[in-house]
C-alpha cells in the first residue's frame, strides 16, 4: 500500500453498522468484529475487508456508496460515530484513514438521517432530491454562436474566487446530515451563489433562487438551524456566507416579483 507505515500495528475493531434490506423494511444496527486492520487503510478499504469476510461466510455484504475514492465526488456519505464523514474535518469518508481510530474502538456507521434522503439499502440513501433542486434552477442563457474568447467577459478576481469556492460543493449531503433540522440551505446556497455572482448567471438570477428554494421546501428539507453545523462538517469548506447571500437573493427576488 502506497505511503504505508511498516511499523503500524494492526487493529481489532467492533463495527456497529446500520443494516436495512430496502426502503420499506425496518433497519437495525448489527455488530461485526473485525480483526487485523491496518491503520494505513482507508475507511472504505476497511469496509471492503468486512464485506470479503461476509461473502466468505455466505452473508449479504454491507451496501455502501462510493465512486472515485479520491474525495471529489461526494458519493461516500457515511455517518461515523455521530459525525458526517467521520472525525476528521475537511475529509470525505473515502479519504478518512483508519489511523484516526484506535485498537479496540467501537465504530458506529449509519446512513444520512433525513426524510428527504430515504434509505435504499444499508448505508445507501437516495439523494436525488439534490438533483431535482438543481434542475429547478433551470438553465443559464448564453449565445449559441461562435465560441467566445475565454477572456471576453472580464470578471474581477475576488468575485471569480468566491464563485469558484461556492462551485466546489460536491453535493455529498453532509450539511443535511449534520443539521438538526436536516436543512439543505448550505447546498442550495452554494449552487445559487456560484451563478448569482457571475455575469453569465444574472439573466435567470431571480427565478433561479425562487425556484430552487421552492423545490427545497417541496423535497421536505428542514429550516436553517443557524448553528453552523453544516459548514463545520462540509468536507470542502463551503462558507456560511453563501446562505446569507442566498437569503438576500431570495428576498430581493420576492420584493420585485409581480406576485407581490
């Protein structure tokens, strides 16, 4: 294993994992002992080891979401010992390593807990609500003629940097899982802000924020709790400033709406 420590001692662990057959079945925590785990393994590699043992025993492996395993796709959404993505800040589950745990630890692993994220199976939840919120935002109007020069529209660096920071949201749902009200405000505000700050996004600026906020409510996400737990658990550091900006965008859009 690249970057492994040859002197690292293997660990014995006790895993308490949420098992649920499907969205219509009741779930429960099931305990699994796991031995000789290298501290240099990633958390998902540790689950791979468990699943190999379960398959050898003829048991159903634990279903969990993953894709790139490089911390950029947001698929590896696990609630670990009461923390979204685990104990390390600024880290997705796939980038969390077992050296952050100790020999003899009991680790509780659950799916995101939110009415808007129903459990598919075990640790996999349906996060298509996020897709519908983004789709509600609609399109961005652009000319479809020749390819414009990259520097044709001048954007101040401070604005470009802020827009890029908002655009780094990977849509993992940690903000929802961390919020006591299961609010999606941080996610939605990041998507609203990144376009509201750029010239290309200003044509649909008002309708975008109204439609996305309305869809967020339809999906059943809770109200903002104002505790900042969402930003604290966000693996890419999305700022609470985006929520403030979205609120201003929304109030401005409503104030100028023909329906008011």
